[in-house]
C-alpha cells in the first residue's frame, strides 16, 4: 500500500469524511510526530498494535564483488516496527 492508497482509505474510514488533501495532511502530521517521538525516546509504543524502535547496526567489512576490494560499512541507525501478538 502506498501513501495515496492510505489517504484514500483514511478519508473513507474517518467519521469526519475529510478530503483526500486534508487526509494527506493529517497522515503527514502523524508521521512527523512519530519521527520526533522516536528521536527523543528511541521507541514509541502503541498498545495492542506494536512498537517502533531505533536499532543501531554494527560496522562490518564487505568485499566489492568485481575488484574484491575490502570496504568498511559504517554503523547506522534504522527504524524497526514490531507488531504485537494480537496483530500477528
């Protein structure tokens, strides 16, 4: 599902029946709020839904498949969503 499909679904399911543009703005606000909360607390919990959390990937050494040159991939942070048992 892409963002356009999500906004259409949200505008249909919402009791207020917002326009697609308004629904897109509301979804964007929600996503920005979640991003800020993750940056502050390193995780955001939605009861009975799941958890968004930051994972730090370790540095590793990889080889270029053509030249066989060794390169280091530096550590980076990624966001992971773990669904709750009720959703699974």
